[in-house]
C-alpha cells in the first residue's frame, strides 16, 4: 500500500513559504498502515506552489482527499459518485487542513471535515492529527 501511495501523484496548488520546499515527498505513519500524504513543492519566481493529496480510512473505508491553500489553511476536496447510469460524479469541498513542518523527516497533518465520505454532514471521525515520517528521500532545502 505504501508503494502505491508513492506512485499515485495527484493534487492541486497553493502558496507556501520558501523554506517549506523541504516538505516535497511522500510521508507515512508506521502505526497507520496504508495511509499517508504526498506533497510536491515548486518554488517559482513569485510564488511557491505545492500540490498534494491525503489518503486515509474513515469508518474503515478508504478515502482520497486533495488539498490546496496556504500551508496553515488548506481547503480539502474529494469526489462523490452521484449516479451509476449515466455515471455522474462531483468534486466537493469537504473541510480544512494544516501542515506543520517539524524536521526534514517529520511533519504533522491535521484536518477537520465538515462533509463525510458519503457527501452528508460529517458525524464521526471528522477530525484528526497525524504525525508522519518521510517515506521518500529528502530534497536539498534552500530558503530564498
């Protein structure tokens, strides 16, 4: 499952501080097998752009979330299936998240969902805070 997480790269973008380029990579928790987060940071001339996704289990069901925004105020999104035939789906804002960079090999991802995986108001497992360890090799970090 951890290998699958590193292969699947999807996401959106947001501005972060230049020294957060160190966040680029895949992160996981040994205590939470099959869950994790992937972040890609690209420092541009004017803006620092980050793409990311978060994969977890809610009520024992796998769930993918993409996020965008500033590093301490991210908007989380996920997709919902509306019907089978003809197939219809929608991407919906479901909550907020925050990433706290601790060291080159440790970060914290915390989130609050207002919509559950079924598209209805969230009533269980609506928030969490996970400490993640780096899965991929760290990149050289340079603050501008």
